C-alpha cells in the first residue's frame, strides 16, 4: 500500500484549488482544506457536494484509498442545490 499523497485539483465554485490527499484521509478532510484554501469557509461542509469528472457524487466519509481517483484528477465542489445566497 502506498503512503504517498496524490495531488488532485478540486474545482471550488469554478476556481481550481490543488490539494494533496493521503490514501488514509477521508474525502471530507481534503474538501475542508480546499474550502479553507479557496476562501469559501462561509458554508458548513454538509452544504457542499463533491463530484468526479463523470458527475458521480463522492461521499465525504470515504477514504481516498477506497476510491478510483488518479493523481491530477479534477473533482468538482459546489453548493448543493437550494443552498446559497442567490435569489435566482
């Protein structure tokens, strides 16, 4: 088992943020770092949704070792539908 971190790109509301994920880390830990690094810390973690390039939702409680995420992968983090400050 590799102990090396993989570099991934999390697109936070359209802005790319590069993070390094350890295989034993939960997805939510890395998402929290990406939110903090991008200055998007105003909403709680459970208001966000992470998807892979195919559009599949990734559970924040899963560990990276249990996911088929390759180095350099792009993941998309957006507020869940109905959450946010837009009046439409």
